[in-house]
């Protein structure tokens, strides 16, 4: 029986054991986007200031949930805490793509469709990455 396609599943360290994480909610995704583009750790009030339509306590709840899921790390800065993404956007995106591929019944067809959706530059970058990986794996 085919599996239902997920809304937006993400991978974390837990999925290395074969389990997918719950999807990121819209506000969780927006908080992560703030952290991914930031240089270093960001204090919660600064995150909340970038999301003025949400209460500070809501942002704190989201940060706590993201921490429990392994997406953010809390760092002590002076007498307060700041937050930093546990992994880069590139790593997160790659793991998300991998999780989606894990659901496929025909991985080759999904990979071919993914490559076909890309631009010429995307395909050139993919070709280069595959070549570099091949060279790294040679003894």
C-alpha cells in the first residue's frame, strides 16, 4: 500500500534511526529562517521583534519546541540565553529532500523528475557535486 505523501517532513538526528520528525509548522519555519540568516546566536527578544504579530511568550514556546526537536541550541550569553540553528539551511534542506526520497516507491523516477525540474545551472552543480563525491570515494 502506498504511503501518503507528507505535508513537509523534516529530518533530524532521530531519522538516522529510520524515524521522520513531525512537520515544521509555519511559525516554526519562520523562526528557523531568522536563525539561518543570522550571524551567530540570537536573543529571543530579537527574534520576537522580527515577528511583531506574535507575542513574546509564543516565540519562547516555539523556541522551546524547536530545541526539543533538535533544531535549535540554546546558548548562555551573560545572564540570558540566545538561540542558534543546530544545522545549516543547506544541511536541513538536504535531509528534507532525503526524507522525501525515502517515501518514494520508484526512487529513480523521483530523482529524474527532481533533476528535470532544475535549471541548467542546477544540473551543472549536481554534476560537479557527483564528480567531487566520486573522486573523494576513490582510494
